[in-house]
């Protein structure tokens, strides 16, 4: 396990979760210099929970971006107990390009740069929201007629009570028992 290769893989922003998962898996088994990683597509599938097609596509895209390249294929020929793996059964050996500057890769950014950009965008969004709140506080929207707004928000039952008693001031509070605000005896005036 190469901690250098793992930190390199985590420090890149690829713009694709499957590519990132496959790259991290490859980095986990690479040597300290990033060479000699040859897990099978099946093992990558099991570890990343991606389909075979997604793993193969991610490997192709990682190679197109310049992050990985074919390594010394003789390493995959070594079998268990000193045996040799037949040619048709060998996994492909990959080397990670750890020592290349990020600018050399196609469509890859440093994760730290992405983090800073996202933090800046979040700060800008908060400033815009604060300005909008301040503008609304300084210049509130004019409210038309308060009685119209209140009557629009009443329920249908309250509207029926108003029709029965004729009072729009306190029928919603008294639930049809009459008006005590407009007249002293509770009758509508």
C-alpha cells in the first residue's frame, strides 16, 4: 500500500466519481513510486461497486487524461507459489503518474483549488443573500389594503359567518356568536 499514491489520488479533482473510485483503488495497490498495480477488472468492480462497463470506461478515461499508463506487463505474469499466469488470464498492469504536475493532465484540477473555488462561490452567495435581505428591510414591498389581505386569508367557514352576521371585524374570533366590538350587545350594527 502506498500512502503517497493514495494522497496523490485524493488530492485530484477528476469531475467523475467512477474515475475517482477506480484511481483510488489503483493507488491503494501501487508501489511507493506509483508503479506496478494490476488488480483485475472484477476486483475493481467488487471494491467500487461499479459495473464492468463503468470500470473499463473509467480506466480508459484515466488513461486519456494521462493519470495512468500501461506498466511492465511482466509483473502480471507472476503467479502464486512461483508459477506463471497464462497470457489470456493476466490482468493489465498500470503505473500511476505521480511525479507529473497537475497541469499536464487533461481535465484534472487540484482538489485544494476546487475547494477554494467552492468556498469563494459560497461566500459570494451569502453576500448576495445578505444584500437582498438588507434591501428588503430598507425598502419593504408596499402592502395594498390590509383588509383585503386579511379577508383573502380567511377560510370558507369564516366567510359564511360574515355573510350571516354582516360583520367583517370580529366574526372570525367569535365564530358566529355576534359582534362584540362593533356593538355592546353582540348584534351587528
